[in-house]
C-alpha cells in the first residue's frame, strides 16, 4: 500500500491483512499505524498527490524492519473486554481515563521508535538490514 501497488480497499482485503494473525505486532501496526495513512471514503492508491510524505515512508519502513526481526511486540495492548471497560471509564471521566492510560502506555517505551520499544533494538535492527544482505 505504501508504495502505491494496491489500493486502500485491496489493503484491507484479507489477502493483505491476516485478520486472525497470532502476531500482536501485525494487529498493532494495522490499527495504530497503517489505518492513519489513508481515508476510507475513496478506493485509492497512495501515489501522485496522495503519495505518502517522506516522514510517513520512514515510519512504514520502520514497521517493516520491526516485522522482519524476531523481536516480540512489547507495547501494551488491550483485550476487547478491557478496551470496552476503558471506553466506559473514559465516558464517565470525560476522557480522563483514556488520557491516563495513554500517558501510561507512552511511558512503557520510546514512542519515537514504535513499534520497537527501545531505541537500542531499533538501532541494532538498522545495523542488520534484512533486504540488503548478500547471500
């Protein structure tokens, strides 16, 4: 999708996104990352005027790099029952519960290198580029 080879609708098709993946990182990257790269109202490719910015392409490259490592996804993730409970608490507290949870999540790692949790893991992965190795 980031390269403009598939449309956003094709990306959301189960051929490209394994809905029942056991890999927590795939769900997190889809929900917390990829969905923010495009709007749902049109079936489009991210090319031309809709192409990703350099910053967005850098983020996507970091996601791919993470997925090519053997590192576990360590950021907190809510199960559906806990997400539902947080949503209710968020309503009752006028958004305070959600802000507190979000602030707690951010303190669990280094958000600027997400989905890596530590800059040292990101740096180590950069030193071993999986697509540039010679066989």
